[in-house]
């Protein structure tokens, strides 16, 4: 296969004798390397290399201006923006959100040689129409808004003038100046210019190239197949067909570079795979097959990434047996762990709070590997610090808290957590100091990749420091972070490789002018290839068309050209797309694949849907076999004592009982940002115990309860601090919970006072600990049942066992119909617990007539919800705990414990 560049060099060699007098202009720098190789191969001798420019380099030469960085452009634009008009100006931080869009519009206006003032006059008129008002007097907000649009034209002119005075330019300005200076350039340069492989040209490029072609003995070569050129509606030939009809040079001269390779025999496969990782794995398999079947073919293979975010998974999927790989694109620096570390450092310092750092942000920074490495130099374990934060329930971590965790004055700690980091200059200084600390660590570990990344970050922060010194617009960390992220987005780690050897991995635009025998193209999805509609502009669609600016339609045509150009000379083509449309990973299969599949002249395109083979795993309930050691553990637990809640846990799910109660595996401690339900309940229980303790052994009195009501708020506050530890309950949902608890207890005591007019109540005990030993047939060791009763009282001579609940409890939860349901259905866990308490109490106080009930503080109107045994044959319900009820309960309880202790019955998971 002869490449386009080789075809061009062969033609030039026939027409021109001396390559040294030629000037080559190409769409990209990369194509220049392949051009030099083609010249060397054709000439076969040593010569002085001809001048080879990318189009941007050539236009810079013609204009006599130098490009300035995008960041510098933003600062210069903002400086100009402050001087234009008398309307209210935005801060630099706000400006950054739309400044980049305005820069792109200025660039496009100048590249296409548009009359800026005229366009902005039209734009201003449109905005006036969009924001008309019925009242004659406009609001201040409307005035400022319209002032901005009215002053875009003077802003544009002043900005360009400012850059020209400094001999700099943004890309569009450099192009406009080059178009104005082209005649001056030609007067000083008589060499032959050769333009190779161009397609879509902006107005400035078109004017420059046409002027050179008409004034000198120069030539342009287009890389286009006659199949696309002769088709009047095919987007791949759109721009070159326009050039052919509009350029005077092409009306007089034949079009050079025309080829007929597209319809040659090819092997094209369109492969759909689910998600990006599967694409990467599929690419790895394709490369493995190529290497096994024809290793030499890898030298002429290109892996084109339409979505460059696929680079990292692709690199991890390339077979280790492929020795030579050249990657033309860089690895995004923002994807490194050091980038995420600095982002987290920004997050905890950009919005300082008097309370300290929010625990989530603080832990996110503390748990980061980079922080662990830094604190490791002080022999500080970050996991221990995180555990302390969670155990002590610190919603905010302040300087005082930090001093209890580690030496706050230590250099590393100061670099990370000093309160002066809220100032941009100090933040940058600290970041550079952190980089030096990390450098020492990675030099010792010989981590070259990390050292390369650190060098890039050091350069980036130095750049930020220079900008801070030159301009005084960044006054807080939020603005600095916005600028940092903007700089970071364009920073890459460049790979070293040979562009002429081995497998070539590149982006879509880097493939311009290059040809490969085998092409693997990934992410051929709508929204990626082509990129589709985007409204990242202040100029509306109809105004763009009216002034001759490109729209998304032209951009789609550019991608179509690049797609088909890659296919022209290739023999083996793999088009891979994601079958799962996603906002981040592109839409449905690209229209370009559909176009290929429906092309009547292409019968060699096959489409397959590839998916990994997935073995269906049968989900069986978890089963824990009772080994000898587990049986022994159960026996020890039984001797120590089953509680009603642990038995209820078994009824709910035996696996939970095994993990939580037997093994003691609890959920990981976490900071209670808002009050948890169990903490809420503990505070209520402790408060009620404290308020009612003076009444133990006495009858309740109205005066005594009224006095207790006065102590509610202080008692709740004390228990809040005791149970919620260092958690904050002065604001937000916790403050609401605080008042809800107070209200619950006030309502309960009021209900108690109202009840005194109907009956007498004597408090017998509070938080009474009970324990009984059970002699269960078939179990040869003592089994203990233990528990703590919230309240035992006596109402008109009847003993009551009361359990306080802060959650939702309904009457159906404590009314039982079938006895077996008690130990099989978790719905009756409340009834089960009440019977456990009654059973233990009556074992120690036989002969008493008792009732057991729940006081649901959430629903006091329902009264005390007493346990009741409903009989089908009778309409009445038995609320007194009779000997018959206890006998039936004992049977159920013994059966349940026998099941737990039986070594032949495994723990089997239940659906919860």
C-alpha cells in the first residue's frame, strides 16, 4: 500500500528537482515526520531538509505575531473588560465561567474574517428584542445585562488592539493578521509552497492559500477519493467540492491528490460492545490476533481513539507481548492521584468555617494515598485518626481537635491544615512545599512516573504564582481553584516513542494525512464521532449562518471526512462502538456506521454484537454450617445470656444473628451527621429514666410531674451531649430532633398527669435488669435469658411492664392470633419482646397479675398498646398475661432456642 504522502512525494519528485527550495505546509506537526521519511526514502541521499510547517506555524510566520496561552488570553480579556463601558462588572471568578466562550467566539470571528462590529450590532439588537419590557423604565439588572451586549463590539476591538500592541495574538487574530500581511510575506519569500492534505479551511486560511497559489508557482494536494468528490451529497467531499467550484486556481488547474482507493477490496467489521471497558478488552483481543497471525502488520497498524478518555483502559488492555507502542496523545494529568489530592486540598480550604472542616471533606483528604504518604513520615496512621473522628462523632474537625490527633505544629501538618491556606498565595507556596516533600518520598521509592507528574504540578503551580504576581484579580481560593482546574485540563504527560515504528495510538485529528493498512477505531458513537450539536457560543445559530460562521453541520462534515479518509487506503478496518448509550460515553451507534452498512457499493461490511461470556450464578440463600467450634460458641453465648433483641434478630434473619450477635461484627462506625434513630431512642430513654427516678417506690403526683416537666430541657440537653458526644445539635435537623424529643417527653408527662384523675400509678422500677436460667430439655448446659425493662409500675393494683418506643408501633404488632407466628414472623417482634420481659418478671415474682404494653411516644393518642392474645372463637382479646399464655410462650421460646443450639440445623439466610 502506497500512502497519500508517498504518492504526493512521487509526484513532486517528477515536477521539482530541488527539494531544498520547497516549503511544505501540512495540517499537523505529526504529518511532518512521515513527510521527512517519505522524502528520505525517495531521494535516497543526504540533503538539507526543506522547510516543513504545520498550518498554525506557517500562519504565525506570515502574521509576525506570537500566540499567547489560553490562560494569558483570559487575563488580558478580563483586563480589557474592566475598562470597557460603565456597567457593573463581574468578579474574575464569575468571568471565568463565560470568558472562555467569548474567547472562542472572538477566535472564530477573526479566523473567518467576519466584520466583528457589524455582527455584535446584530447580536445586541437580538438581545434587545429578547428582553423587551412593558414598562418604559428598565430594571438595573436589565440595564446591566443589555449594557454587556451593547459593549461586546468595543470589548472585541479593544482586546484585539491591546494584543497587537504587545505583538501577541489569539489564534483568530494571528490568522486575520496573516491574511492582511500575505502580500508582504510573498514579497519577501519566492520559494515554492506546497499545501498537502487540507480539507475544511477557514476564510483566513482559504484567502492565504489562494493568494499564494495565484501569485507563485505553488501547488495544493487534496487527499480525497473520487467516490466522495463525485457524490453531490456526501459530507466527506463537501469542503473540497466547494473549493473546486469557488477557487479560481482550481477552475484553471486540475485537482491534485485525487485517488480511487475507497472501493478497493477491504475487510470492514462494525463491532458493538457494551461500555468502554469492554471496548478496551475487545481492542486487546484484536491486537493479540494480529500479532499471532502476522506480527509484521503491527508496524502498519493504527489504534485511533475517537474518545481520548479511553486511553488508560486501552493501555491496560494491550498485550504485554507487543514490544513497540507509540502514543501520540498525552495522558491527562487530571486523571492522576496527585491531581485528586490537590483537588481535595482545595475543597477543605476554599470555604473556611468557624466550626472547622466538615468531616466528610476532612476524611476524604485524610484517606487519600498522598496524604497517607505525607503523614507516614511522622509515623501517623490515618486510619486511626479517621476512627477517632467517627467514634467521637466530630461533624466538624477544628484546630483543637487536630491537636489531640497529632502534633499540629509539625511541618507536614501545617502544610496540609494551616488556616492560612485560605489565602491564594499561601496555598500555592504550601502546594509547592508539599511537592518537594513528595519528591523526596518518590525518589526514595524510585517511582519515576510519580516524579514526572510532580514536575508537571510544580510547573503548573509556578505558572499560577506568576499569574498571581502579575494580576491582582484572584482574591480567594474559589477563583484560584477555577483557574487551576482550567490549566490542569490542558496538561498532559507525554509518552516517549518512535512515531515511525510499532503500533501507533492516536486521536482522530492526529491521523490527518496518515495512512495505515490496519485501522482500529473506537467509540464510533453519536456525540463522539461526529460530536453533534453544542451551544458553546454567544452567537445564535441563525446569526452564524447569516455571517458565514461554521455551525455544528460543518463540524459534523469535518468528522465525516476524517472518518472516510482513514478508510480510503486501509485494508483491515475495525469500527468499535458502545452498544449502551450513555450521557458520558456517547449516544447510539454512529450514523457513519449506518451509512457504511447501507452503502450499496460496499458489500464487505459486517456487523456483529460482541459481549463477554457470562456464567449465570445461581443465588442461593447463604448457609452457615454449625461446626464444632460454632456450636461451642453458641453454647458460650447461651450461658452468657440471650436477650429479647438478639432472639428477635434471629427471627428476622439467622445470618444477621450469626454475624452481629455471635461474632460481634457490627456496622462500621460512622459520623452521625444527623441524629440516628437508635441515638434518638437512647436519649429519650435516658431522659425518662432520669426524670422518673425520684418517683421509684412512690405514687406519681401532679406536683411532682409538673416539677419534672420544668427539668425536661436541661435533662435532654445533658443526655444529648452524653450520647451524641461531640456532635453538633445547635442547627439544622439535629436542632429539630432536639426539640422533637423535648416535645415527645412533654406530651408523655402531660398524658401521665391527665391519667392521674382516672387512676393511681406507682413506679416500681426503672431500667430493671432481669435474668433467668432456663432448663430446656435436650440442652445439656444452662441457658440464660436476660434483659432490661424500661419501666415496671402498678396501676390501680395491676402490675404493668412498659416498653418505651420512639419508632412507629401499631396495634397489630402486639396482638397475636397464632402462637407459631411469634417465632416465625418478625412482624410480631414487639409482642415477642413483651412476652420475654413478662416471662422473666413472673419467674422472679410468681403469682402476680400483670399486663405488658408499649408506649409509642410517636403516637400517644393510641394509649398504651398492650399485648393481647386474640382467639378466633371469641371476639374478646386477653390482655392479661395468664399462666396459659406463659405456658404457650415458654413452648415457643424453648423451640426457638433449641433450633439455635441444635448442631444439625444450619443458619439459613432469610429474605429481609
